[in-house]
């Protein structure tokens, strides 16, 4: 189980202040940010969006949806829009550790740019190895000067797991052979906020899967400052951008769950908001990939879906400009935003059944119903109609 060093900062500003007072506070914060120099000079977000075919009206609709996603009252939408418009004032240093770069790619490689991806382009990325031209000594120098120039004022984003201890040298970066852990510790010193981007940086990810030969660790095992975790392999662009906006507006970490994830994004079980949930409740399951039930869009539980144990908002916000998400595409959720999912959720195409599993909410209890149903379904799996009857009666009885 993951330790959570940040539980003490888990409180919503709306619980302690009136909406009006909070709006005034956010507005004053944004006024102060607006006075800072913009990193790309006269480039304005609205003009950039319009050049990509996204109108101001679309942008305001996006701001409304983002405000709702952040669990803020609708009256905050103009403030969310403003925070987005001035996102180019805050410098961001993005470090790559051991990973596949999928987190960056999820934001950068989009054929049909969304507000989120254009916004990400506008963000003052002072250092990001995937997109910068410099390499070798020049890159190292760029990192150093960004850290010095913006000391105390930059957001540090770290992607990837980090080898620790005697294994630290399994990951060296740059011309001087600095280890990943050294680089993280150094860059964390002057950061005003730190984001662990992706499951690797949040929980260790694929590198930390058994037998973890490089002793890869999550960022919170390397540095001791508070971290905003944005897991997912990769996380959606909305979850990255939403947390940046939240930090700009409130100057603090959003409320988090027991695994350190912001509850606005990771507060709901995939299973509870899944478009196939009606089929689960009705006992209608895909029995094998490619069967006629798959064509009908039935539930993927029996082919391994881990939606009942996974907390994320992909079913609501989806990926690639809201186009699709894993379950819509026809494969079960593999639990990619949960700690240690490579070990605990695999094999990915087989159900967990009643294997004990620890979720962020109430331990085993949160997914008890799904487990019970899953176990019953597996027991009668040979007779589809019987399974249907068993599940239906259990669902009615609960
Ligand atoms: Fe890859 Fe990022 Fe997965 Fe990890 O995403 S998409 S392996 S979470 O660190 O690059
Ligand atoms: Fe959706 Fe998976 Fe739950 Fe089925 S088991 S309803 S596919 S989340
Ligand atoms: Fe990951 Fe499951 Fe969403 S695999 S992307 S949490 S549907």
C-alpha cells in the first residue's frame, strides 16, 4: 500500500470560506499572476485557439466544463477561463525520468488540438527534453539557468519512476551523468509546486513492477516536499491541465484521496460512471474478445476489466479531445491510475474475481459488490442465462 504524506492538506477551500470571499481571493491571486511577464510575448490564448478553429464561445464552454470537473460552483467559470488565459505567466520545468514519455505525448501529439493541448503549448515550459532543441551540455545549462532564474516561482513536473539508493546510477541524465534522483532533488529545492505526472512518477509504474531490477521509486520516495499526484498511464490532458489551473487559482494542492490523488479527478470509480454499467447489472457480458456480445457493447468484466477497482474520470472526460477511452474502444480498464497496477491488476484480460484488493476508499469494502457479483458470475460462467439470472437477483437483493 502507498503511504500518503499529504493527507493533512486534504481540504476544499469551499469548506472553509464563502463562495464570494473565495472568488475575491482567487481574483486577487490571478491579478498578481497577470502582472508577471508572459513567456511568449504577445501570443494570446484566445488568438491561438481561434487560429486552430476554436472560438471564444467554445473556450467559454470548455471553461464551464472544466469548472464543473474541478468540483467548483458554476460562478467560478470566468475565473477558470482567466487562469487559463494567464497560464503562460508561470514557468514550468518538466523532468523526464524512467518512463515511456506517454504522459508528454498525451498532451503533445494531437491531430485535432483541444483547448487543453493548445493551453499546454502556451504554458511557459522553460525546460522539457522532448520538445526542446538543445542537447548535451547546452541542455544541462538550460536546466540550470531555468532553476536559477525562476527560483521559488516555478512549477516542477516530473514524469517517470526514479531508481533509488545503490541503484541510483541505473538512470543518469545529461552531459554530466547526473542521476535522476539527484536531478529531482536539485530541481525540487526551488519549486513552488511539484506535480508527479503519470503513474510512474506517482507510484513507480512499470519500472517498479516486480522484480523492479532498478529499484525504481515514486517521486515522494525521493523528495520530501508535498506533491500533487496525477496518475494514469498516461494521465489525460484534462487531469494535467486541470491541476495546473487549480493551483493557479488557489495556490495550493486540491483535496486528495488516501493515495494522494486529487479527488476532483480521481474521486469516482470507473465502474460507477461506465457506459457499459447497465450491461454489468443485467448480467450481459463479453465472454471472449470478438464475440457477438462484444459487438453489442456488453460489459467487459469477464474479459478482465478492472473498472470496479479503479478511480479516474476517463469515462466522463475521455481522451483525444473527448473522442474515446479504453472501455469505449472495447478493452477493459487495466487500472492504470492505481498504485502498483502492473502487479496487482494483472493478468489484464482475466477478472480479479474475489481476489482481495485494496482501494483508496474503505479498503476492500468499496468494491465488495463488484467482487461478489464477479465471483458469482465466474462460478456460473459456463451457462450464460444462469449467470444472468444469478446476477440480476443479486443486484436486486443488494
Ligand atoms: Fe509512459 Fe509517463 Fe505510463 Fe509512465 O506516462 S504512459 S510509462 S505513467 O511515466 O510516459
Ligand atoms: Fe464498465 Fe468494466 Fe464495470 Fe463492465 S466491469 S461496467 S466494462 S467498468
Ligand atoms: Fe486507465 Fe482504466 Fe482509464 S486503464 S485510462 S484508468 S479506463
